[in-house]
C-alpha cells in the first residue's frame, strides 16, 4: 500500500467513480498487470464504495414530524412578511391610513391659513357681513376691523399663502401604502394558488 | 417552464400555511436527515434530537428557501451536526468495544436482513459496525462528504450545495476520506472478511 503514490490513488478513485477519461483509464488498467499493488488497491477501493453504499439505512426511533405549537413558535419574521396577522385587511388599512394622513395634513393647512384668509378676504367679507342678519351683533362689531385691514396698504398678492403640498403628499403616501398592501396580498394569493 | 416538483408543491403549500404539507416533507426526508446525523455523530439519541432541531430550523427559514429543498435541508442538517460536534466536543459514542448484539437490537439501524445464515448475519453486523466506527475516525469535512456521496448517493453538485464548497474541494475531500478509510479498513483486516462473505455468497 505504501508504494502507491498520492497521484495514483487519485487516479484510481477517479476510475472507481467512472470520472477518468477512457484513454487514461485504459493506461491505468494496463499497469495493473505489472503493478499488482495497484490492482489490489483498485479492488479494495471498489469494494469499499460498495460496502458504504450497502450500509443499512438508519431510521429514527420516533417520528420527527413537527406539531402545530412547535411550528407556531418557529415562525420568525420572514413568516410574518409572507403572512402577516390580519393580512386580508391590509388594503382597507392602507385606505384608512391614506385618509388619516390626508385629513391630518389637510386640517393643519386650514388652521394655519384661516387667519390669513380672513385678513386677505376682508373686502369680500365685509359685504357678506353686511348681508348678515341684524341680530348678529358681533358680526357688526367685526366689520370695522375687516374694513381697516382691507384698507391697509400691504399689497394683496404678497399676503396670499403659499399653496401647500402637504395634503397632496399625504394622499400620495396613502396611495403608495394601499398599492403596496395590495401587491403584498396578491403575492400571498399567488403562493396560495400555487399550493392548490 | 418546467413543472414544479412534488417538493416545490409541498413547500408552497407549507408557506401558504398548510402545516401538514411540511410534515409530509419531514416524513419524506427524516430517514436521510437522521441517517446523516447518525453517521456524523455516532449516537442514535443525539442524532434524533439534532435531526428534529434541523427540521424546526428548516421550517423557520422556509420563506428564504431558493432552489431545491433536499440539498437545502441537508445543508441545514450537516451544519446542525457540525455545530453540535464543535460546541460539545462530542466524542463518538459508538466504539469498537460496543457489543455487536446491542447494535443489532438498536432501533437506529434496522437492517433488512435477507441472509438466513446467523453466522453471516453476525459477520455483516460486525462489518457495518466497524465501518460506522471508521467513519467517525476521519475528519469532519471528509466524513460529511463521504457519507453524502457513498452512503446517501448524492452527486458532486448536490454535495457542493450541501457543504458550501466548490466541486474541486468536494472531490479532494472525497479522495482523502476514501484513502483514510481504506487505511483503516486494511488495518482492521476488513477486506479479507468482505472477500470471505462474497465467496460464501457465490457458493
């Protein structure tokens, strides 16, 4: 055994695996006649492969099936991404989020711009107040103020508020959320369809 | 487009929430998984525990599965065995001093015995025990490759996926493993026994 070189051993194993090209295999076999150690080694290798292949199958003494509780505990964050709890409500949640964001930013816009609108539209508001019923005493009291503001020399155009993009951003964010949720749900349905 | 394999269908169903589909995969591969663990660890109880843990790990990471299920699962199993061996510095529990009769009665190795001759049966049992012990004497990387190739019958490509090594490394490890095993078999005078068994079969 000690006379067999490492390279010869590799060749013998390649031949045992039927991975040696035909010409090299024939050349190696031709050496078997003059080098009996080589022939013995090949015979032993082939025998060893057969022995390993014929080893009896090992079977577990118990079933390795997983119970429902183990599976539930084993579900990690990847599982949550695939099947989030309450996943069927995601589109509805997306729409609700869209409305919430739009309302939130929309209200903020109204609160900030309301006084400006009052001042700027003084000239318009005055006739409206004049048309109001006579019992609206506070409205009558406010009329001179609005008239004074209207008389101010500040240019009307300069006091107009910047048109805010926030409501638009809110609606866009909500839409993106809705579409994302819908796509997520569609992917889940696709997996389920494939399973069926 | 190729039709999905039965494994892929079961994986999809499991991902859609069908627990029974995953358990069908468990039943399909539990012998292979356990066999790999048993050959690598040399301990029936530890092998069952590690194989069970590997299935739990496979279920946990099932959403990240890309490609074929079998090599992916076997990679998880091999890694689990490697982790156990490294962390516990586990020594093989099967030794040459083990009573062959105990081995025969172990549920871990249920040999389909077709030999009527009790003497031959004992010789085969001894042979298999010696091979199991010899496997435990070679380095872990080589052992993994030789088990997957020569016992489980996996291709070089599949072994490369399972071990995370390239095919050249797989072949190199396999060559070294077989050379080492051959030395052990020669030292244990295993080949004369095998030749005698073959001769008995022929007569």
